[in-house]
C-alpha cells in the first residue's frame, strides 16, 4: 500500500494552487476527538505484559495538539491525548522540537525529536507508565485551495518500540480556522488503527 501512496503523494502536481500560508505555517493549536482500535494483543506492551486483550478493543477520547514556530526554520511541538472505555485507558503526551524545510511555497517538510510518555490502566492489571524518546519526519503539500495534506512517520524508542504512519488532512478556511481529519496506522506488538477529528487554529 505504501509503495502506491508515497510516490503519489510526493509527485502530486503542486503548481497553480492557492496561497502557501497554510502549508508554510507551523504555528497552531488543535483539539478534538480521538479514536483508536487496538487489535488483539495490542494493549499488552502498554500494560507491561500484565494484560493481553484477547479481542479487538475500540477506545475513544480527546486530544490536544500544539506547534509553535520560534525561528524561521525551527519549531516546538507538543501533543496529549487520552483513550478510554469502561475497562481500559491509554494516555499519551509528547514534547519536542525540530527543523523545517520548505520547497517553493507549496510544500514543506520537518524533522523533530523529543520525549514521549505512555500511561495505561486496566481493570485486569495494575497501571503502567513508560517514557522514552521519539523522532518524526513529515512532508506536506497544498493539494487544493483549502486542503493541506501531510504524511508523517514516527518511531518511539521504547523497550517495545512503536512505529506509526499518519495521514493528516487540514481543510483551511481563511488564515486561522481549519478542520482536521487524521488517520494513523501504528504497530508495537500488534496493529493499532487510529483517527482524529477536530479543529485547528493557526497563529
């Protein structure tokens, strides 16, 4: 699948579209709903192996996403979310910084690293928290007048590492307000499918 998506994304025509303000701006605050489906066995590493879900589990909650460009090519970023249902909960926060690359006003990229923390609870085991580093690379393009599409890959350096590929859609209306729809494929011991639906305010 990625052999098809990535080349299509990287070589999509970028000429003739709207202002590059949205794709070039790395300062925003976003929030909304986050959902995830943990496939069988996917919760095991979050609870230090003390609980292994023997069926798929769907969790839901809220997220907060922050980014601030502090110099022309340097930015800081942060993210926090919680996912819960009656018997289980997974909370995440991360904070870091990185560098920005720009390509002709209609495309941009970034590379960032920082600290990430996971905390999980379950009715079937004691809570468990773990912290490590992460690195993320991202490229995004102005696809249409009000549409910015981003593709990112993140690796979490944990005892059981986590890899995630995320597709982020921002539908920008004016210079400030946007609607966000993210889709994520991640894996530690087993597959996690996540999504975020929310709003974003640029500054």
